[in-house]
């Protein structure tokens, strides 16, 4: 079937008619010139070039260089403001003071404070429940006399928590629980506000422990409360400052790793202070662990790798709340998700999510809360360009140490993105050197973190003000009444209103009309 003549554009019909009356060779003489030109074939620099399975070493270098030059700044955590002029100077070697003349801090650049303050103000807008708690309790100062030493991720959301604790009467000294998750501008804003903060993005291992020690070891100041994320601070105080540890009134821990350490101390009879397990509180498990990871996993992977998820085969190691969130997000974007589990209950849940399978070759791994989940043997068997990342707290889940051997080459291609290259040219893409992906390489939803931060604040208030004898030298779950109170503070954000039990209904269920509605063993 022949195609109909194209309809002329309005206003050009007469011009087309005149054009037909002119000899084509004269009118379009340039076309004749082009058609008479000798035909050329596209030539490669080397006609004998063969396309091998993996790029050559030279090719890898040029690729890495071009990517890093164009993309590094855009993929830093939380798009942090950076001042390249002092990147080579360690914050430990700088002499910095804030506007009040204080030098009781160590951050990347105190001049970033104004920018960090704006970040904190933005976070406050979506943390209305924590701000509400601050306003309700700051008149009573329930933390007056509390000296809290903290080791958490230092982000805009954490800053809102720290400033809330200060508003409730506490003195705070703070370090980072992850060498890559600190937002430098936020740390500067806290230092400008008078908080003794010792943290910056990209700390070395030595810097990490130095910062923790500076928070704990200060003449004339002794901590009586600990807020920890991962257990490193608690471990440091327990090992290096046992006399300080014995005088701590309470520990609040929010991670699987840290809680595991606390239970180990308790089982060995070495935990001499009461501790609150915030990680297993309902509000932490069902919101932060699930929904926060569901959204931030994609953010972290997209920022670092530009990967398209449709059709990718992804292995998720662990189907707890974090794993559930990651699986839901990846499956929604078309990834083919495989799950590995050791717990039969979680495995059965995974089967209902999708058929449970075991895969020999990983395309991408998302792991949490254990040691050597992915070993060198697994890494050796992975396919070329496999992406390996971790959604657990520390870098023990992936056996990164086994990759630092002479036969393997490491190439940094972006901030927090390394290509680990095998002798045959195969490469594995390792994100954040095996550390926590979302807070190292992206941001996390502020509203969800408000729930966790409010839970932490209430746990600190409870332990600090508890009468003697209420809590023994053991690990406790957050009382369900407090869990429900945290949730109730966040409901107004959605204009949600609770239905109230009638007296008859409350009597039938054996409940107080005002709660708690769940038993303490509910998780």
C-alpha cells in the first residue's frame, strides 16, 4: 500500500508549487554534491579489534575516571554541602571556634553551620510529633541534670532529636555511629548551637574511635546516660572507662547489632546498668525498619549506580522487617526477587510474598544484622557487574576484608562506589564499602525517623526518671503504653482520629479505655 502524499503545512502551498517548477538539480544542487561524494564506511581505530566479554584494563581506567569526574559531587550523602578547599585537611588538625568562641567540637567546617541550620528547619516541618513532645515537656525539664553521650547517625533528623533533648534539660555530647553517614553541614549547625559534636563524613577507623573517646573523656563532665546505635559507644565505655560505665543510669539502643551486644553482656552478668531495647519496640520495627527501608533502598541504589530495576535478579538475605521493606520496593519496580532465610517463620512469610528460592549467582545482595552473610566464596561466584550492598548496621555482613588482597584491584568510580576487579576482568560493584547503604549513600524519610526519635526521647526520659528498683541490670522493651503514645503523637499529621471503646466494650476485652491495647509481649 502506498503512503498518501503529506499534507502541506499552512501558508506554504504556493511556495511548494513554485518549487516544482524549478529544476531539481539547480534548486537542490547541494544534494547532487552530497550524492556524488564517495561513500565511506565507519572505521574503527583498529579494524581487528575484538569485543571481549570484559573491558580491558585501560578501558576500565578511562571509564572510572570519566564517571568520577562528572558524578562524585552529585552522589554524596544527602547532597551535603562541601568546601573542596579544605578536603585534604583532617578536622582533627584544624583550630575552629563557633560564634560564641567555643572550640568544644570537631567537625568538617564550622562555616557550613548556616546551611545546616536550614536543613534542620526543613526536617522539623515533618517531625511535628517530636516538636510537640518538646513543647509539652520543656517546661518540666524532665532531663534536667542528664548528661547524655550519644553515638548515632548525624543527620538533620537526628539533630532535631538532639536539640529536643537539650530543650528538655539535658547536656549532650555526640559522635557518629557510621563513618559515611554524617551530614557535615548539620554537624556544623549543632556545633554552632553549642552541642559538643565530634563527627564528619569520611572518617577513618582511627578517627571514628577518637571521636567517641572525645565525647566520653572530658575533664569535669561525666556521662550518666547513653544513647547508642550499634553498640560501639557502649562497648567503648564498658571496656575503656569501667568506672564511668558503672555510674550510667540507663542505656537506650536502637539497632539489632547493639541490642545483640547488650543481651550478650546481660547473659554474661556484665551489664551493670538498665538498658532499653528500642529496636524491638513496635513503633521502630513496624515503621522505621519496614517503611524507611522500603523507600530509602531504592534511593541509595539509584544515586550510586543509576541501575534500572526492571528484570534485574536480586537476592535479599533476610526477610525480617528490613528485608520485607526492601523486597516490596524492589518487586514493585519489576525486579525478580529471591530471598534467603534461616528462620522458618520468616521463610514461610517469604514464600507467601513469592516462591522462596536459592540462587547460586547473586545480582544484588541486601543484607542485615549478622556476620559473613556474603563470603569470599559467594563473591567469587557472582556475575560480572553484580551490585553488592548492605542494609544492616555494620560492615560485618559482607566479608569485605577478604576482598583486600593483592590479586584484586579496587577502583573508586563515585563517592561510596567501588569496583572490585578480579584477574579475569570481572568486577563487583561494592557500595559504601559494605556499610549501611541508605544513610551512607542517600537520605531517609523524615517522618518515619520522627517516630524512632520520639521513641528514643521517651525511653531516655523513662530510664532517667524511673524510681530506684523499677529497672534492674537487664535489657527491657519499651512499655507498650509509650509505644502507643508515640503513635498517637503522629496521628494528627494525617488528621486521623481514634475510635473510643465504650465502657461495656472495654470491660468485655479487659482493657483500659485509654490503653495500652497490646500486651507487652506483642511485637
